[in-house]
C-alpha cells in the first residue's frame, strides 16, 4: 500500500531506496509505462501526451497528461493517488506525493517490487 508523503519525505524515501536497492530494468520500465497507460486511458477527462523511461534515480519514468477540461484539475490529484494505490501499488511498499506547479501539478510515485528493485516516476498533469 502506498503512503502519502510530503515532498521532503518522498525525497528521503527515494534517497534511501536508491542507496539500498537497484532500479528496475529497462523491460520492467516498459511494463510500468504500459500499466500506467492502461490505467489512464479510460479516464475521459485526461489525455496521456507523452511517456518515457530513463535512468534518473528519482524519475525513472516520466509521463505528461493534459486535463481536457481545466475545471477537472482540482479533483484529478485525488484520482491519481487513488489509481496509484488501488491499481498499481496495492501490494507493494510504496510512497507518493503531489506538488503544485504553474501549469497544474506533479504526481510523484515510488515503489519496491518483490525482487527488491525500485521504480520511481513523475506524472506532470497540466491544463491547456
């Protein structure tokens, strides 16, 4: 189950995991991106604009989503936290945080899998 954190707490967790564990492999990165795509795709008020994977320890995955109707931005934060907890991190040790930006917000997430590898990522959610 994922724990909601402040941005500072989230950074500490990521730092601890990066020192103690290995990041997920490239194949696992692609699987995580597919999982996020599958979760976001049916949500009518969100459009997945881009996604990529890399090797930045605190942002292995990076996705960008656009809110179709700017009035939906307020409740979208809670939706991302719920989707993360219920659909992607339900059986993992995990953490997440949300930070406001000029264009919307960033949803950041991290999890440890059963083999002791970690995934981190950021979803930039912005309005038109």
